[in-house]
């Protein structure tokens, strides 16, 4: 199974990808599963799950990307929204209480509010070691080394904010089409991550859009 577990929809202020279009794009490029991890909201995830409910060969995991007091944490498999602004420890605890697992998102990317060195001591379930936006930087390398050192499951994801970026990096695992099976597979640590960098024009487009919104 090929999973892209970190995609943003229009329910994130910095994304232009609509839920239905995300599904179409994901299926067109051969993905089996995705997670819509919008910033501090589960709404986009729930809408996408509803849009995909009639597919037997495709699944959307409930998710969100939470801003903790020290950096971003992706919650996968949650049954309810988790509040932002808590400490990383509190955030992880709330994610688990909501039935999900906690993934350190782009942990060593400072300007994207990664957990940075804080992740070295945090009780986390998995680490994003391959984020398609930072293929040529040191952040993925540092995350992969930490995952090996702590024996933590690796996650690969596109962190897509545009349709064209979906599936740039992914996580390969053995699971059936259920949230429980996918979560179990991730926690087993038997994941393979691979992919390429998000096309530079898409990254530049996102940066420009952010600047325009701030004006």
C-alpha cells in the first residue's frame, strides 16, 4: 500500500487543493491511501473522508497538523479534533486519547516550526524522515538519523499544498483498507519511504500566496 499521510486542503489557509480534487489526483497517480492533515482543524479531513466513502480501493485517514507550543505534530487516525497551543507532551497525550498516533512533522525545519532538538526527547510514535519540500536540505537527513537512533517508524509525505505536489514523497507499508490496519502497520516500524522533491515552481507559488495574504 502507498500512503501520502500529510496533505493540505483548502481548509488550511495556505492550500488551494479542494478535497474532491485531492482524491481525484491521488487516485490518478496510484495512491492507495491519503491523510488530509490541515493546520489545526480536522474539518478538511472529515469532508474528504465523506467524499471518498464509496471507494473500496482507496481510503482517507482522519488527521490534522497541530501547532504545539514547540512545533508541528501530525495526528493520524484521530476520532476528534485536538486543541492547538499545548505543549508537545500534552499534544501527544491528547492525540492518543483521541485514538490516534503522533508524528513529528518536518522536525528539523525551523522556519516551518519543526520541533527541532525538542523531538530528541519527546515520546513520539513516528517521525517524518522524508518530506518532499526539503529533499536537498539537511532536515530530512537529521530526521532519518534520529529515527534510526531511537528505533522509531519513518514516515514519508508530500506535505502538499497544491494538487501537483501530492504523492511527491510517500510511505509504503503492508496494510488493508482500514484506518486500524494502516496505523498498526506504521507502529510496527515496517515502513519504506521514497519520493522526489516538490517541484520548485509550486513551492515558490506557495511563498508568494502567503505574502499576498499577509498584505
